[in-house]
C-alpha cells in the first residue's frame, strides 16, 4: 500500500528458501529419490520427499508438507501485499505434461491487498483441496469493506481457459 512505512515492509530476502540441513538424493541410472530435503524461510518450513523414475508410465511421485508464509506471494506479483500462513500437504504424480496435483491447503489469518485498490481481504481462513486440475474451496471466510464474507466452490486450472464456480455470501460489506 502506498502510505505504508518502510518499517512495516518485509525484507524479501527473508522469504528465500534455504535448505535446513543436507539435501540427500539417491541417484541411479533410472531414478532419483529424495531421501532428505527440508527447506526453511521466515515463518516457512517445507519438507520434500519422493522420486522420479525415468521410463515409468508415471515418473513423478513427490510429496510436500509444511507451512508457508503467504508474504512470499508478493515475490511473484509485486502489486500484492499478503500476510498470514498456509499449511500444505500435497503430492504430485504423473508426467510433466499431465501432472496430477492432489492435496490440501489450510489458510490461517491471511490478508491480501492489491496496489491501487481501496479495499482488501483481512482475517481470511479456510481450506482448499486440490484434486488433479481443480482447487476446491471447502470454505473460505474473512472480512472486507467492514463486513464478513464466505466463499465456496472451485477453480479449474487444467486448460488454457479458466473455469470456476464460486458462491460468495457477504454481510454488511
């Protein structure tokens, strides 16, 4: 936000993932297996396990678990100021051309503000389930414009065309 003081701005170098110990891989002619991989950053702790087996029908089998500081989203989209955290449990299986992403993300005490918009989202909490090519929003609640809201539905991300079905209920916004 434009009027925000430098003291409240987050140093993005604190969001850089670093390994928290040795990354141990087991490699042979047909595969790579992640034996140990743990990464940390400010209020972020992720563990990666799994394998890639060349020539297999579904070569990828990766699992990621941990928590993420949502401020990292500002690294990808600089007009976004985000705070809060998300807990993530996810797997990626299949091929690079057709990855099968499954898992769950729980968002807690999140806020999202876009530059040049007078309003944002605060105190957002909820759960999103990922199933292949969809993000299913079980329930996401928060505050905006002086009132409260609740969102349910899904967002599809399989094709070049965005598909979605969302239900938004707002009170005193």
